[in-house]
C-alpha cells in the first residue's frame, strides 16, 4: 500500500512539472530580449543640467592640502581633524568651540593664492555661514594674514563650498581660522575638506 501511495505521488509530481514546463515555454515565446546599448558613463538629458554646473569652481591645479600633516585643537565627537583633507566630502572635521584653527604643513614652499572650504554637497546640510580667515608662514611659527576674517555662505545649490582667493604668498604652512558657524546644530566649525591651491 505504501509503495502504491509513493507511486501515485511521484506520478502527480511528474505531471505538475510537465504542466509548469509547458507554461514556462509559453511565457518565453512572448518575451522579447533586448540587448542594452554600450554605455561608458552616466548620461543626463540636456533638459536636466548637471547640478555641478552651478558649483563654485575650484582651481584646476593640485590640491596641496590633500593628505598633508594637519593639526587642530579639540574636535567634536568622532569628527577628527584627519577627515579634513582625506579627499572625501562625506567625512568631516568639526571643532569643539571657537576660535578653531587648522594648520597645514605643505611639506614644501609654494606660491599659494586660494583656499577652498567644502562641506558635504548634500542638501541635507542646510545653508549656513562660517567666518574664516587665512594666515601663511614659511617656518610654521610666524604667521602673516593672507585673507582677513570674512563671513562666507555655504549653500548646497553651489556645492556647499566657498573659495577664498588672496594675493599669492610664498608659504610652507597655511593656517585656516574659523570664528563663527551660523548652523544651530553645532557649536563649532565644520569642514569636509579644506583645499589649498597655488
Ligand atoms: Ca573629508
């Protein structure tokens, strides 16, 4: 009796598989397979301009701050100073209070004329104002002012970054000083990247 049940079950299973297979074959006959065209980059229709077109442009030369030794005072939570020149805008430095200084050792002497301060370009970072000054030094001890303190507006619509241009100065060390951040979410300065250019 047991063998009979097993045999009946096996026959039913085989019949079901055959029926399903026929149905699958029927579906496959009405499916048209389309080959995707070759595409080497993300493309955007002309009516949707790349938002980066509205970003504040940065100099095309080498970012002299990238990966160089940099020091600062106390930071907030996990937002350590090494985040400020790791080349990533999704990591950031946040100071604990003001004034907040970052000092870059360029490991060489350069004719510096631009400092850019960048936040994460995401609109999650609401508009804010930070007051920033720039000082330069050949020996890392005596600094002279290259750009006086000024309030700069950060807005995701322009890349959440600002550009500070000044008369070119021969320098081996650059100090960027923050004295205000209008964001209500922090009591310190914030920068995802600080970039330095000739
Ligand atoms: Ca970063």
